[in-house]
C-alpha cells in the first residue's frame, strides 16, 4: 500500500509551493462550504478537512459534500464513469499482546500479561457530490440563507472564549506571561474579516496555555518550536474561519519556508499539526457552546492517535 503519510504531505508541499496554503481555501464566506459527508452531514476534520479542501480547489467543485462509492449506491445514485476519488484517512485502535499478536475479543481477561494498543492508519475513498449522477431530490442542495452573519459568528467565538483581548499598537500577538491577546485597533485593519482572521489566529495561540490545552512550546523533529506553533495556529484559525464563514488568510507568510523544509523531511508533521489545530479549534467552539463542536466523521480523529507508533494498514 502506498505510504499515506508521504502522499498527503507531498500534496500539501505542492500547494504551499504554489503559494496557496491548503487550509485557507476554498470556503468563500459560506459555512456550508466546509467539507462534510453527504449522507451523515458530519464535517470532516483535521487532516481530512485539508485534503478535501485541496481537492475542491483543484477541481473547482461547487459542492462541499462527499460520499463513498457504497453510499452513492445506497442512495440509488452512481459515480460518473472515469471519475477519481480522494483518499482520506482515519485511525482505528488495534489491541495487541506483547508478542505482536492480535488479541481476539473472545480471549479471557488476563491471558496476556502485556497488552499494547496500536493506532492503525487506514484509508477510504470519497467522491464529491458533483461527481455523482442520480442523487435523489432530497440530496439536492437547496438555496438557503446563512443562519447568521459571518462577522457575528466570529465575534461570538471571541466574546464567549473569555480571553482577555487588548487593543492598541501596531502588532498582533498572544503574550503567555499575562495570558493576554494584543491586537491593533479595529480601524487599523483594511476590512472586518482581516481583523477577525487575525484575532482567531491569536485565539488559537491562547488555547495552548497551561490552564487550557497545555500545548507545550518545544522543538519537534525537523521544525523549531515557534515555527510549529505558528503552523498549528494557522490551521486552527482556518478551521475557525471556515466555521464562521470567513475567508481564510495566511497570517505569517514568513514561516512558509520553514514549514516546507520541515514537511519535506518529516512526512508525519502535517498530521500532528492538523490534529493539534483541530483540538485548538474544538476548544474555542466548546467555549461558545458544546453544540457547536461537530462530531467527527472520522472513525477515530487523527489527533487522538499517537502518530509515532502508527502502522499503515490496507
């Protein structure tokens, strides 16, 4: 089986080299543009969010819904001949004994002195709804108005977070020493969406505080600490912008070369960063109301697995 880590990482490297970070598109002021499963309605998260966004950009799909070959058949529809799907991933936890053998569900408790849970990286293929013919009428996209205004949605995330946000000066940053977000005055930004995009980026940094997610700032394989933290905040802010119906924006272009270098040398980095970014976004959404945190479409979210111990399974 082809190395999924390498495949995903290479696609993201190409997108970055082309000047289009894959986590900032293709949503266009529309929360319905977030990639989601057509049948369950659940949004895709973490690395799958990024992968489907890349594909949607490349193919210019107008529909953000995806489904498997089997789901299409169950709806009485079919994938058009010649269409190609996108592989997305999930982790499935597999318990093994100390000798590497799988443990059957029928094994009595205590038969194995040492047990180890290994997250196996698996994949399946999904197709965009635009690639499907014969969808029933109930699956057609209705012309609906957004339930809320994008700026109101972003303002809600900031206000309900409880973060201390100060305005003034000409820099935007999060200061861990006094747990404060500093932003320029609102009228210093060219447009409201620019202000909220910057604020949500800093809010993602804020989630890493020891009293919240305790995201320890430290160097990782092939990337220094601040570059990694900026990558997490970039992707996390993009998830929050997508939730709020705002266009994503690249806040720290100066780190792109660092990210490219690290991604070329560490094929699992984007999986780890995307998982940390999803946790940051989920924390902010949970503060705004538990109902705003969507249940993952992935069987086990990428960010819940220990990627250092992952095996790739067919």
